[in-house]
């Protein structure tokens, strides 16, 4: 069976797919329809299910795995699927949502291995203990969650993958500019976004939690460091702890982007710029991958709504 | 003896004064001088001490109390004192810096009384326990610290006084709009700025601490609530705790002003507006008090650098 | 018969309703339909009338009262009515638009009484005479008009009700800060928005008038004060008149919000903040009233497009 | 005797001059000095008078005419005069301040003549009567006042001269774009800044009046039109009057620049742009006149603080 | 046969029209339709062609001339045509797209004549030679291209027409302010937008070229001047060439509008303001022409989304 | 002899120094003095020369090398030198300005070597030829000029050094993200700032040239590429040339920062971010180097006027 990304326009195809979103709406003729987003691990596609009965509405909900017979079409320049037949999967067919999620290009084990290597390079004792403590506590979520609801790294494992590529840049920077405090920068990279495991609801149908909305992931990490210090008997008024907290709190760079303080330490400014760099590249690569050489991408919200040109080869 | 505020221009006077600031500079003739700011509980005045010897420089430092014989003059429209004679106070003369600080118009006891009354009106159990816990812990500083290094309520006891007048507005608002959750608003009023006892260095020569610079007073309170919950065995992932933290974190109203999240709960928006209202009025009253009817005040930094007209009586 | 707000989703109901808006559009099938907004004094609801004939289009216009048989449904998360039958009301049925308007929670008489009380507290003679003169002239409209076309206080009597709750805050402020000139603040509160009786077209199908568009309600009030002074033989170059005009002209606070001058007098700044406070609270209360505890409101345009969380009880 | 502009650097000269400004300050040695700005009709120059006695301070005040013997020098790149001798003028010497003011390059009569010609081209009756009425009332001030305290056209007669050159542009525009309503545009040009005769204190030592500060010159003209309508028995709710008021109120173009409404009529937008054009050119010409070919001007506040290059001939 | 602009609402008409745009979309019923924009030299109108077959989709494409039988209707306040019959034109019917384009109100010859006259008034030798060289090179496109894809002067010949009306203003300005360097201003007017002949794809279905997107028309002209200098053996580091390039590069006035430098020479600032003036007036005239006296225009994107009132006659 | 940086406060010292700046001013006593900035290759220091004669003023000018006997002091927290004796250097003493300039930490040869290595990795033929051509043409200036008049890399060789460290980051990025077109990125890095050799006047007393002010270094490089293409017979309308020009033109990232186009190609966005990263780090390192652990730096203009904390070791 073909993956979503492999189906050509106007081709009729069969596929097992995960229902990522299922919004019920009323059509202009007064009847209800379901606006679906289907997903497999190659990508996603929208499709409308007309004249949906109440029974169908309660059967086809987000998180279910379905078997679809449909035709891929273009609607206002964007691919969508015309649904010819739709049913839930049966007993001997694939049914686990995990099989249909887009994933980071590295395995969880590979990522864990690479990040663990770095822990040894955090040579300042308090920072190492705090980072290990928090990472242990949220290890499962850290390697499973996306880095965002949409925009960049919005796939399973995205949080860890984003952390990993940032770490690679961070290591280059430390070798180019030996004045950088590598322990501080690496500790900041690992912790900077880990609050997302509380801010977001998970990898499958990612939403902001109440805690995410009311506190934000920056403050959430700050609280985790506070708690870790209490557990580890580290005085959290000491300069080293303040520096680590500052790395996390200031990493959005500007107050307008939600940091309560702007970077006031060199490593904090660098962390912010590395974060920005990796997120931008990931967004551009993702968008460029959807178009052919000689074409422009869709406008990218996270990059000031710019579109990008993919040069001819 | 006259207070600073009572001395007329061109009048020669004697006074005991606190040295608030003492900056050593080099004059155009190559000799050193000290640029003083003197203070008593009626106000403050600048004055220069020419041709200062090294011994004098180390004798007349910030925080010392002195006896001054001088002449009040106008320099570019601002009052300053021409120093005729200056010496440290002697044994039987006043020497405690506390005597020379400008203070809130209410006594510490009166403020404590009024705030304690309000604690009973916080009827939600968790909020009451958390507020009492933190207030107890920082009670001494809370009633002694200013609310800011400069701008509004920059006098001893200013933090508590600002909290108090905000509380009076808050109580009016709750009676005008009965839909407001009074417990939440009152708890927010009391805690909103209490992080300043860690952000600032104290009442006498107020500076930002490293913790203040790297974390900011909003996040500092958030951490205090986190710790209070651990001590009081309250689950800090519960909605009531999140709401209280959100009140504090969002009370600057806009991200640009240092809140990591904007108000997303009605009481948080109201807290922000009450804070703004009281701070504005205090700044305007302070500036108008310096001019006569029919004149304009100096430009007020905290009010977008506007100056205000004091109408004729 | 049920009110709009009492009808449950998917319930079929009968109701007398006022047509608030009736826009004729062409459907995708080329036929015309009418996009209605119906209203009674409990709220409003949208509904589409398909395949409308020319005769029906000219029969069902804004301002008419109709009898509707319909079914309440949800369309993209917002309630709408599916029109089953629609006719104009007959002779013995209710037909006055006034019966179907949402109204301020206080009666006109109660509001008039409360505002008249305040007039006695404006002890400065010129301000009192000017306020009385203008209030007398536009009394009928003042107690009938909404405070805005949409956003806050967009209901019949909204202008007076907004003025009234602002006055309650103003009175609290004067008792908390005795330095405020109460006469000036109260006069400013009453006049600040009264220009809306000329800027807007009325309570039923509220639109901006040409005068509103070309001059704005701030300048309109300024002109009314100018005329009142001529009638009352008051010299409008005197400081007291200038102050009153300044209160009105500056009450939007910022040039960007349409004030030709920013507040330069303390009472003007306070008037601006009270206006802001009451409008914000009214918008939040209105939006929160539409959702259940644990839910978020729609985004509120007048509050920088934020949505608000309604806490669990 | 030479004019200020004709004296070379390091030249000693005699001159009758008007004291434009005389600020008393205290020098670093504790003695008072007067910081003068002297002026004749060719320009102005600063100079300091050291060790001033109280008697001299009360003798040499702004508005007095003096005889000066001094030396022109450069101080931090700007010309100033070293005062060698200074005295008040005697009986048979020039003493009228008017003789020493910089003036518009056209005589009052020439300007009056040219503006009167235009009045005939305002063919709409109400506009013509209103413009004539207001112009008659403030004729003396209109031809004497500057157009601003500083920035552009800050010389005697500047208000009328600015109006005149704008009118010349306006006439060109009407011939290039025949769709423009010339009567409306010409009426707007004449009235747009006439409120400055109330906003400013006069031509000699120009300050903002209280009325200028609290209302602004846009609203002041609006009030004058309101009064003119009452006197002339013209209904000021008619569209033609609204249009004329709108021209004046919107001519700053943006709310941020103090217009309570943005231009909503084509002629109002054009008036705004013509005003901008003439003011910009006047500021650039004034600044370029102070430098030689191949040099840059000082930064011009009214043009976003840009400096301009004067090309080689 | 009637022109588009002459057909009344609800009138059935026959017309030869150019297909300006033809977007294929999928309707809610799953079938394809074509969203057309038809055009003749009086204006343009939209219309939908339902249930389009693949053959029809490939037959009716942008750039084709068709015969249409249709009915003009109003859809959400905007005119559109209900297509009753549609076919390609036949052999003896009009088929050249040129016949159906809206055009500048002056003929190409008249514009060329008027612009050639001005060339003689550019008396500086280098500027004249460079302008002539570039104008010769792109003469055909210059008199055929629009000045923009949409917004102002978006019609055939719009680029030359915009240049021409700007030149008329420029000549007035030079006569009102004799200090302006007329040669420099005229050279700047002619060259300022000529890069659009490379930035845009042409007059019929105007799109941005890759060169337009990656460099922009300001830099494109700068390069053309560089090349012209090489051809004409003019040293492009000389001040006169730098001035001419600066005119072009800075004419958008603000960095935010795409100028790499802000105007630093008086003539450059004036060029910017003239450009702005002519573009604004053209946009307002275009929009006002679509509405009746007493109505408001649509919101104009290029004028900060404002709408304008067309006064009663 | 000690270097400037090695002299302690209040120490008397001898040194050969370069006069970097020599501004003549008039003191409050009416006499002239020279405000010097002296420089050696360890840093710079200010000092005033009182009562300067005309002869001394013409002897001690910027660019001269002098022998100084002076005392290092602190003036308002900043070091300055009290000049005890000053004379020009004599025949057998050092006199070449080059000896006294602060320099990049790498030698010219080392930088040239490293950059030449990279040229081989630009495998696209046109880009390589263009880069080589321009680099050859300006090789001398490229390795001698600073990267800016002040702010970052404002030392001799700064332009090449900035390019070099950026190149090191660029190479890391290409290895972390293999999708990047390395040839394009490397070519962009080398050319991006090379226009500064025309925009600035040189390494000794760096000023902006007229060409720099009127065109800016981005457009200057664009012109150089245009000329290179003509010389090398490369069609400059081809996509590869457009891409290279776009890299240079867009590398300031935002229109507000002077790029006429924002990055529309992934490599251009990355170039902008690398430029920003290296400039920020250089500014922070420079400022942190001036303070001790536990102190804050001065505010850094190029980093939004922030100051940075240097952590305790």
C-alpha cells in the first residue's frame, strides 16, 4: 500500500490512516459533514466526509485508525482526498496510532545515546546534577513529545531531536569561540524546552494544557529547577543556579516573545540564537520539501509569513 | 532645624542629613570632587564638594549621617545646595539612617492591621494558606522595602503602602462588580510585588540584586509559591494554584513589560489595571507636589515621559 | 414562548423576534438568500433563508418583527437557527422593536436617578451648568443609545449604563485619593462619551453617521461645550472650560486611539483609566457569560484579541 | 555694521541685537552666568556672560535690544560669541524688537494680496464665508505669527508664508488633477494651521499657551468654525461644514501625529501631503543654507533626525 | 455591444471579453469550477463557470478572448456575472488581447512626446546621457508595462503614465522652489520605476519575475546605471553618478518600504514625496470612480486600508 | 614600556601612542583645549590637553605618533590620562601608525590561507570565478579594513577576521545540515561585507565615504558582481548570479536594517543568522573583556543597549 506522500494527483488509492483531526460542520445545504485530517508516517492530507450521520460522527473521531479508499485531488492548489469509502480497521489490521505518526529522523535510542554523551561534558557539578535529575524525571516524555503544536519540529520525538541538533551547533560554537562556558551552554540547551512536556498534552493530538496556557514552558522549567534544588539540597539562591535558571527564562530572546528577562549573560544570548537558528532551518527544510525546484513554498508563519524559493538544481 | 523642603532658595541653613549617594568625579581642573545627594525625611537635594582630599572621600560615603551648613540655590532650574561646611555627626547627635528616610504616609502598624483584615476575606483555603505563609516569611522586608528603585513608591514602606492602596481599589471593584472572585483578586494584590524583597537590596541604598536582574520579581514570586506548596503539601499542578501563579506572572499586562504570559483570567486583567492605576496616581501626585498651581511638572519617565499641568486653585 | 438564550441545541422552537440585520447574498448555486441576525431581549442568533424571492427580500428587512419557527443548531461551534417557517407578525401580535432589544440591567429611571444625584456633587459652577445643559439637551438619546456599535455596552441604554458604572469607580477613587478634584472627574465622566448620540445612528440598527466618521465623538463633545458656553455666556478661553474640554478630548489616552492630545491633567489620566477598566470588565463579563466553567471564551477584539479562561467553580 | 551671518570666525565685531533667550545658570565655580541667544534678522548666535551680578541679570532679559562688542568663535563645531562688552541700547539707537526678527521672504502685503486672490476661487458659498470670517478675525496674527516654535517656518510671518507656498502647490495639483474639488482644498489650506494664533503666544518669544497644550491647534480651528457657523447662521451639521472641519482635523494624516481622525476624503489626504511637502522642503532648505557644498547638514528633528548632503556645485 | 462598465445590475448582455484570470477550483459538491476574471478596456468583472469539464478547463485559459452571454448581478455588494453562455471567439471576431486591456488615458505617442520634451531640460550631461541610454534600451516596455501588479496604475501604459503625472508635479515644484536641482529631479523621476520592466512579467498577466523577487526594482535600476556607465565610459564613482543612483535607491523613502538607504539629498526626499502623492491620488480616484456620491469606497490596501467618502455633489 | 591596557589606575607612565582623534574645543574659561583619544595595539584612552596654543593644535593632529608622559586616572568611572608631557616622536623613535592599531588576533597570512582553502570548496563555477575576481581586486583592503567604524570588529583586519569566523560557523552548519548548498553559503559569506572596502575610508581614521552614505555596502557589492559578470562574460540575468546577489542584498535580514529584500532563499536566511551570531559574540567578548568577574559590562549599542553580566569564575 502507498504512503500519503507517494500518491499522485488524481490517483485512486487504498490506505490505513490515523484520524488526526475530525471537525463536524454544517454545510450550506444544512447537512453535517466531517472535515478530516488523515495522517500516516509520511505526511498528512485533508478530506471532507459529506452528509455525515450522527452515528458516523461518533464513530470517526480523532485518534482512530481507519481504512480509506479515496482519490487524491488538488483544491485551490493544495492536495486533498475525495473520500470514496471509509471504515474503521478490523481486528487483524493495524490499529495503533503510534504506527501513523511522523517521527524524528533519528531513533529514540540514537538520540538518547548522543544526549547522554553530552552530560559528561557538563563539568560543573550542580548543573550536571540538576540536568540529570530533571531529564530522568521526564525521560519518557522528552523523547516522545513534539517540540510544538505546529510550526517547527511538530512530530513525535521532535522535542529531543530539536535539542539534539541545537546541541550539535552548540558544540561547534564552543570549539570556534573557546571563551564560551560549555557546561552552562550545554545545560541550557538540554533544559530550555523541557517544560513542553507539561505545556503540551502529548504527541498524538497535541494541545496546550491549562498549565501551559497560564504559566508557559519557560516558567515551568524554572519551577522544575526550584524543585530539583530542594530535592538535591542545592541552595537555589547561589549564582550557579541563578545562571541556569536565567538561561531557560531568557531563551526566547525578547520580552515580546515571552521571556520575562532578556539575556544578560553571553551564553544565554548564544542559546537564544542557536534555538532560533535550528527552528528556522527546520521550518524552511520542511516547507521546501513540499515543493519542486523552481517553485516557492507556502508562507511560513513562524518566519514572519515569508515564502522561500527553491532554486533549480 | 529646618527640613530640606522648608528651606527657601538662597537661604543659608544648618541640617542633619543622610548621604544617599556620593559619587567621586574629576573636575575640569583635574581635581577630584564629590557629587552628593543628601536626604532627610522631607525630601532630597544635590550638592558638590570641590577639591576633595582622599581622606574626605573615604570619610563621606553613602549611608553616613552628616551635619551640613549650606546655601540653597537654583542650578538650571533645579535646587542644589552650595556646601559651606560639612562634618560627620558627633556622639550626641542623630546618626541612624532610618531617621532620614522618606516614608509611607501610614505607619507600619496601621498598614499591617489593614492588610491582616483582608486576609480573612480570602476565603479559598489554599490561597489563604499560601498568602499567609509567604507574608509571614517576608513580613519584615515587606513593610520596610520601597516598591521600586525609583519611579513610583520609591520610599521606605512603599511596597506595603502600594499594596494597601491597591487593596482599597480592589475592594471597591468587588463591590461594584460582584462577578469578580474577591479571594483571587485579594490574594493576587498581596503577592503581586512581594518578589521585590528579593529583587531589590533594601530601603537605604536600593539596587537590583543579581537574582533580581537574572530572574525578575515576577518569577521570584512564582518560585516562592512553588516552595510554599511543597512546605504546605499543596499539589501545585491543581487549578487553584495555577490561577494564583498566573495572577502574579501576568500582572505586568503585556509581554513587553516583562510578563511571560498575558492575563487570561478576568481577575488577572483587573489586577494589572489596578496596579497601573495606583502607580500612575502615585507618580502624578509626587510630581505635582513639587510644583505650584499654574505650573507643569517635570517629565515623568514612568508615564511615557509626559509632564502634567497643575490647575490653578 | 422561550427566549433565544433558553433554547437548547437541536431544539425546535417558536419565537417572536426582531430582525437586526438582513443581508442579501447570492449562494454558490446562483440563487439569492438572506443572512439574518434575529434578536430578542435575551440575546441574538444568526440564520440563513435560502432561495429568497424578490418579494421575500423586500418583506423581511432589518427593523421588522417576525414570527419564527426554527431549530437551533451548532455551525462551526457557533449557534445558528435553521429556519423552518418565517412570517411577519400579525395585528394582535407584538410588533414594537423596542420589546426585542437587549437592555442595560438597570431601568432608565434608576440610572437617571443615580446620575442626577451626582450632578449635585459637581460643585464648580461652570462645570455644573455646562454638564446640566448638555445632558438636558440630549437626555432622551443619552439613556437610550448603546455605548458602541459592537464591542462593549452594545445594548440599548448602554451609554448611560457605562457612564454609571464608571461613575461608581470614580467615586471610589475620590474617596481613596482625596487629592483628586471630584467635580472635574465627575463632569468628565458624564460628558466623555455623550458625543456618541451624534456619532451613532441610534439603538436599533446602529451605524456610524457621516458626522461620526468625519469628526469623531471626542470632537463632537468639544463642539457641544463650545456651543453651551455661548448659550450660557461662559468665556470658553477660561481655564476651567479648557480643563473640561481637555478631559473629553484626551480620554482615549493615546493619540493612536484617537485623542488629539494625551492627558496632561491628573483627572484626565484617571478618567482614561476608569473608562478602560469598565469597558474591559464589561467585555470580559459578556464573553465569559457565553461559556461554561473550564472553557475559554471567544477571542475579544477590544482586548487585543485575547481569549479568557473561565475557572472551574 | 555687520549682520550676524556676515561675521567670520575669530572676527571681532559690533552689533545691535535682540536678546531672544537669557537663561541664568550657576557655573562650576559657584558663580552665576547668563546663557544668551542673540538674534538679528540674518540669524542668531549663542554667547555666555560670566560672573553676572544680580543687577545685570535683571537688566539683560529676553526681548531687550542690546549693543554688543564680541568675537565670533567655534565651540564644538558650532559658532558662538565671546562677549567682550554688552550694554542696553541708548535713546537714539534702534530698540524695537521687530527690527531684529527673522522674517518670511515676502512682505505682509504681498502675502495678503496673493491669499486674497485665492479667496475668489473658493466658489462654494459656505466655505467662502467661513474662511473670510475667520481670516478677518485673526488677520493681524495670521500675518505675524510663526508656523511653529521651532522646526519649520519658525520666523515672523512664517504661518502666512507656509500657507502661501502650500497654496501654490495646491493650485498646481488642481490643474494636474482636475477631479480635485479646488474650493474645498483651498479653504482647507487657508484654515488648516490658523489655530496656531491661539496655540502659540506670538512671534517674539514663542511658547505654547495653556489652550494650545490642552486642546491643540486642530481642535481650536474646529471650534472657530463652530462659532463662525453660529454667527453666520450656517447649520453646522450640514455636509459641507462637516467636510471643511474634517479637512482641518485630519490634516496631520495619522492619529499618532495628533489628528483625531485620519483623512477620509480625497482632498483631506492631499492637504495632508501638501503640508508635509512644504514643511519638509522648508526644513531642508533652512538646514542646507547653513552648510557649504560637499558638507552634511545637522540632523533635522522634524525629518526623523536625518541629516542631508549638500552636493558639490 | 456594451462595455462591462455600462451594463446595469440584473441586465442580460453579450460581450467580447479577455480572460484575465482563470482559476480552477473544486466546489463543495466535489465538482470542478472555473473562477474567471473577464476584462475589457472599460474594466473587469468576476464570474464562476460551474461543473467545468477537463476539456473546458483547457479551452478557457487566461489570455484567451471569448464571447460571453451573461447577467450582471450583485454578490455581497460586488458585481459579478452569471455566465449563461461562453465560447471562444471565431475567425471574424476580435481576438487580440491588446484590444481588451485597460489603458492609460493618454496615448503612447502623447506620453512619449511629453517625456521627450523633458529630456532637454536635463542639462547635466552625464545624467542626460544615462537617462537617454536606459530609456532607449527599454522604450518599448516602458510605454507598455503597468506600474504595478495591482494597487495603483495597474493598467497597460501605467508605468509611463505614472512617470508623466509625477513629472508634471516635479515641474511645478521646481517653479515654486527654485533651489531644487531640476535636472536631478527630472532624471530621478524618469528612472525611478523603470526597473519594473524587469521586475514584472508584462502587461497582460502581470507577475513578479524571479529577478524582481530576489533583487527588487530599485536595485535593478542601480545595476542598469552601472552598466550604462560602463558602456558610456562614465566613471561611476563620481559624485554625479552616485547622486543619480541615490535618487533611485532611496525613492521608497523608508527602509521598511524597501529602500536600502533613506533620502539624504533634498531632491531624493522630494522625489519620494511626489511618487507617494501621485500613487495615492491615482488609488483614490480609481476607488471613488466605483461608487456614487454619498457612498464610501472599498478599503484601499495601499492607503493603510482606509476607505474614502465621496461627497455629495 | 607598558601598553595602555597594562597601566594601573593612578600610575604615572611613558608611552609611544598614536593620536586616533584630536578634537579642538573651547573650555568654560574661554581657552581652547584638545580632546585626544590615544591608541596603541592594546587599546585606547582619552585625555585632555588644556590651554592649547594654535601651534600645538596644528602639531598634534589625528594620525600622528607621539611620546606621552601621563597619569592614568578614573573620571566618572572611565579611565582617562592626565597629560603631564606630550611631544611628537623623534627620528629614531617609532612613527608608523600601523604599529599602534589594534588588530585581529590572526595574522593577515593566516587569514588569507584559511580563506583560500575555502575557495576550493565553492564548486559552482560562476560563483567561484566571481568570488575570486572580486577578492583579487580588493585583496589588500579586505585584509586591512575593519568591519565597522565602531561596534563589532572595529579593528584593523576586522573585516577579514569577521569573515573568517563566520566561515567557521558556516562550515559547521553545512556538516550538521547537509541540505544546505555549501557553495552558495560560502560564496555569500566571503562577499557579504566586502563592500565595506568602498563604504569606509580605511583602517586608521575610519569614516563613511560619500559612496557609503548614498548607496550602502550591500548595493556596492551588488554593483561589483554586475561588473564582474561583464568582465567575466557571465550573463547576470541567470539564476545562479541572481542567487549570489540575493545572498548579499538580503543579509541584513530585515528591511529596517537596510536590506532591500528579505531572505527568500534558505542559504540567505542562514547567512544572515551567522552574521548576526558572530557580530553579537564579538561585541559581547569585547565588552566582557573590559570588566571583572561579578561585574556588568557597559551597555552595548549594537545589542539593543543591553549590558551583560560576567559570572564569577
